C-alpha cells in the first residue's frame, strides 16, 4: 500500500514539473566559411527527430519540446539566410537563393546532429564572386589588410558598447590610406563595409591577388579589465601558451568555426588538415616572424605598455595563406582606458601610422633579405 502511494506521489510530482524543466537543449553553431554551410547542433541528450526539406527551408522536427541557444539568428549567407525555433519543437532553416541540397548525419558523445547545406555563394554580390583587386594601374607590392569580423559577427565589445568589427574596419581604412601614399604599394581590403566574410575567403582574397603580405586586424578582450597592450601572432599548429590557444579558439569560434567543425570528423581530430595548412605556410615562417616582430615593436612604442610578445597559434584566418601572414590584436577593447582611446580619431590614426611603419620596415627587411651578398648568396637578415 505504501509503495502504491509512493508511486502515485512520484507520478504526481513529475507531472507537476514545469514543461520548460523537461525540455532538452540544443546549442547551435554555424560555420559559413567553407564552400558549404555547416550547422552543428549539440544536444543535451539523445533526441528523436526528423529532417525534411520544404519549400524555402529545411526543417528539423523534434518529437519533444526543445530549447535552442540561440533561438534565432540572421546570417549574411546566400545558402542559409536565417534559422529560428518555431512552436517549441521545430528548428526551421530558411534557405537562401544559393541553396541546392543538404546532408545530415549524427555524432555521439555528446549527441550532435550535423547539417551540411550545399550550394553556391555566387548568387549574390559576395566578395567570392569578384574578389577585391588592387587599384587600376597599380605596380609593385600588394598588401592585403583584413578587418576582423563584420556583419552579424561583431567580435569583442567594450564596456560602453564599442564593437571590434567597427574599429578594425576603421583602422584598416586608415592604414590603407597611409600605405597607398607610396606609389609602389597597392592595398586591398578583404571587406570595405560592415559585412560578413568567411575566414577561408579572407586568405583566398590574398592568394588571388598574389599579395606580398597578409595582415588581419583585431581587438583583444579579457576578463581582467586592466589587461592592455598589443599582441601579434603568426600561424602554428601548436599555440605558444594556453592564453594564445584560448584566443585562437575564441576568434575561430566567433565565426562559427569550433573545434568540432574544424578539427573533428565523427569524433576524431583532423590533425592532418592543420598540419597541411601549417606546411603550406612553413616556407614563409621566417618572414611572418619578422613581420610580427616589427609590428609588435611599433605598437609597443605607441602604447608604452610592457611587451606582451610575439606568439603563435592556430588561427583559422591565417591558414592557407601563401605569403607572410600575421594577426595583430592592437589593444584590449575590454579595458575601459583603451576603449576610450580607440574612440578617438587621433589615437586610431596613430595606431594606423604605427602599423604602416611596421609594414614598411618589413618590406625593407624583405628587400635586403632577397638581395645577394658579395659571395652571391642570399642575405642573412638583420646584422
């Protein structure tokens, strides 16, 4: 009798639990940096579902109520324009004009549903259709500057709301103006407006233009509000330290490129891909190091802060570049003082000037390294 009462009480207790508490959760990440658009749906537990294609959308219908994080997102992507959770149990992927088909498969531990949406991004006026080119009649060296983030991808945000994507673009434009005062230099920006550009597309633009160097501009952030100063990175399969590894993961993940989507296939690490990218960049390793050191020196002189050093990390945006390439975090937008400085036109011009001097110093180093010595051998770098 007591057991029956206990069972009835337990059933009544479970029935009284709010439906929200019984919901499963799905965390959604999007990688739109490849030829296809990939969604990684990581669930709090194994769930029953059905994937079906409808007119203008692909829908994942769950057997039970679901909570999505985030519940909706608008994308600057002709394959997947946006997604949203409808009715508590239907995740609707609204397809764009470039969408053609999709594949779906599962991964375990944790339970993940992967949706690969194939199509073409050439259906819009994307940078991939007509890559940015140097100014007409340009001669000499081509510098490709990459303002980090853009579009729905804001990057880091300062204490008073200053956004990384806006400052990175402003600095890139100022740097371009300074460098193009030299008639022997031409500058291409991977984006010249507030729009989303895939990470792989950024280096593809540099490769397409046969750039002399590739410079990706970012702003740093830290949970420590007093963190300040510049940091400069070049590519490596292994990060210099935990901080560099964390920063690379955050920058990659900001574009929807997580460890799962970049480095794993069915739960196994894709180390081979990263090694091949690293080998492609390996012949430019020495030049990238010199460029990074020049950049760090000039930014240290500008800010007057302690040297945070040149580091290496597996930044996706540097992978595949066939020229000396670096990523520079020009300051900590999370620091109230640095955020305040970055709001000022004068300070941003000084930052751009420091970066321009670093680029010019590197180009001088490059010319000296390529000049033969008296014995006919290549130069050996700085004395």
